[in-house]
C-alpha cells in the first residue's frame, strides 16, 4: 500500500464547514460539515444547488479508474498517474486503491499536498532546484523510511544546485535523467552524450542517487506514432547504455518512465520490448487526464481510439449552468464563463437541456464565446431554450477544469450527490 492508512487528513476534509467559499453548493447547507451534507444525499437538480455548478459522475469516474487499472496491469506497467490534473487527494486515494504505484506531481506544493494525505510514493516530473523544497523533502525522507521520492535531473547545473541544498542529508534523493522529446521540446537533456554528462554529475553528488531514465513523449515535435515510438526506443536504449556502464550498481531495480494521456499505447508497446538488464525494470506510466477524461481534447487524442479493443474512457465532468437571458431567437446567455469552465483548448460543448425534471439533447445550441461569467450561445431555429432552463456543458481539458472548483459534487446518474471532491491548487 502506498498510502498511509493512519493519516487523518481525509477525516478533516469531512469536518470542514460548508459556507460561501464553495460555489454552487446549497445556501441552506451553510454551517453543515461536508460529511453531514454528503450524508443527506441531496439531489443535484432539486436539492438547492445553485448554478453554475460542476459535477463529477460517480459511475464514469469508477469506470475510468477501473479501465486504467486493468490496462496498466495487462501491459506490465507500474502506474503513477499525474496528480496535477485534479490535485484532489480523494482521487489520489481512489487511484492508489485501483492499483497505482504512486502519484506523479509537478511542483513542490503538490508534493506537500500529497504527503499531507499520506501518499508514500511520489514521482516529480520536473527538475527540482529550489533549496527550501529540497531541504523539506530531504527531512521528510530522513523521517519516513517508507517515503519514496523520485525526480528529474536535466542539467549538470541542476545537479550542482541540488547537491548544495542537500548537504548533510542522511538519505540521497533518487533522480532519473530526463531525455528531451527533441529539439524545441519543453525540458530534458537534448543528446545522449549530454545525458551521460548529467549522469556523471549525479555519480559525483553525495546527496543524489541515479535510479533510471524518463521523459515525456508528448513533447516529441510533430508527434505521430512512428516519431513517438522512435523517441521511446531512444529512451530505452539510454537505460541500456547506462546499465552497461554500471551506472545502476547497488540498486534493486531500474526505473524507465514515460507516458502522458495521448500516447500511452506507444509507451506500452515499446516498454514491452525492454531488453533484460542487470536488474529488474520498473516501467512507470504517468498518464493523468484519464481520471475525468473530457468531451474535447482528450476525447480526440485518447489512445483508446487507436486500440478500441482495450476499452474506452468516459467523460465524467458536466458543468451545469442556467439560461439567464434570451434576447433574440438566435442568441442566449448562460451564467457560466471563464471563471467556471475550461476554455484554453476548446470552448464548452452544449450537451443537454433540463426543464421541469426532463432532460433532452441540446439540439441547435452551441457555445460561441465566454465572458468572465457568461457563456454566449448561438441558437438555431430548432433550439428549444427558455430563460430558467439548466444547460449541461461538456468540457475540454481536465487540468483546467478541476482548478476552477474547490469542492466538486460527485453525483450518481439520477443526480444523487454521494460525496464532495476537494481540490488543492
């Protein structure tokens, strides 16, 4: 188990009082604890919730968790889903209960959140050079022998800064050399020769221990299946060369890690052919957007489109908003905007209209723009839409959907809210 069962942070979440800080929740719930409100099992549509309100489908969430658990097990992958997607410790716990090896994160604050909620294995997909953060992580490693922390290194300078900050630490910090996706990619070492130089620097640093190689195939320029697989083979070859050079001596295993949400099928294929090394290989997949999936960007990019026999993810978010103006036959306005809905990749998608307890497809309705607190809607002649109707919107890009909501109702298909998901951005 990679979660500390003794942590009381989850209990504290249920004891938090509902008030004005949490948008969309019923006004008459003020003063209740989150646990008390959840126990009431209110209905999202009739229980006093106000629009806009973002809801997460309980059934679809469970489907996605189970699907990726099965996928990772089938392909022999250790799954460390990227927690920056949701920054929701309750979902971290669900992911770990569904077989996750650990949780991937991006910045020190996120590691502190995960540790506060008992996560015992953290993969930081970034080079960490902040002295204060390194000292805190070092102290946590020294205090907790069950804490496993791994992060990127992608420069000799970074290694020097880490070594200076970690002076006097009892346990070394485990690192993996990050191979860049290519020229012009985001982070990572550009060439294999430079990777060797970084590995040499790690070998000379008392406070660091080289445990493998990693990278992010989503940064491969002009990515297509052939280019992504070619880069993944470079990553595997780097691990092989490091192993031949004796760089992993004294370890129990060698880590090889990749995997965003667009190419994890390629990761599974190439990692299946990792040759036998001097030690067992821990193949870590880090895809994160699957937990809620979406109705736009990842719906189009998901590898399950290429391997439908492996299953299909289901979009679990729906943003409920209300029609507050119908100034003309061709236009309407809803009361959700940039403060409520992701819009960095795609505008929201009008999916269903709800009126008087009846739900129907949002035929002839499209979102054309967002203001801070309004969605601009174009309505075709066949659109049946009135002021007061609830409009259910699908969203694109989970990472910028979660971060707009502090407390998210988890609702069953009939609207019964069974829990509330707390985020920490």
